């Protein structure tokens, strides 16, 4: 997991050519001005969703993980708390892995929590289980999916 300010995101271009392309896209577009919806950056290899979502309590936010995609989560409006746990330490999957949606949920509890505000981003690798959308109210955010 990486937590940083969007202004420093170019440092993570070294994570691979698809990550570099995704970060270059974010740097060259006014994400906050985009309408909610899905945007293809490079077909199924890199795409993003801009969305407004209600927040929920810690207990209502399960850990999730992905196999095929890295998540870049960029906050546009509001304040969002996340839970995190190493996927290797998760022992209680909530059902089986959904290959079509590239997601598995866990009943395990996060080992730590952190908060993003506008101007910050989090990068979750396949080894990161994360519980997004914790808090009160709603947030507007951008989620970029980068094929790992």
C-alpha cells in the first residue's frame, strides 16, 4: 500500500509502464471536472471510475482484495477513512473469489486505519486487503484500475 499526495504521485511511475500511463493520465486531466462514470484509458488494462458514494461504519466496510488489478484511489471531495490489512494475514474469506469482478471480501478486521482528504491518493496492490468508504456523509472519488 502507498499513501501519498497526488502532487508526489509521479514517483510511483517506476511501478511499471501501465502504472506510469495511469499516473500520467491523472496528472494531465482535471479529474474533478469529469462527470461521474467509467473512463477507458487503455482498454481493460487501465480504466477508471469517477463516482459519488455514501460512507459507512467500520463494521459495515469489509476488507476486499483484487488479483488482476492494482487500485489507485484518488479523493476528489470529502474525507474517506480506509482500513488496511496484509492480504497474507486474512484468513476468513466471505465467500469465494469473484473472478468476473476481480474481488474477494474478508470477514477479517483491518490492522490499521488511515484517512484520505482531497489531494491525496492510495495505491493498493494485490497483496493489500482494504476496506474503503468508511466515515459519515459521502465522498466523490476516482478509482483507477491498473492491470497488475
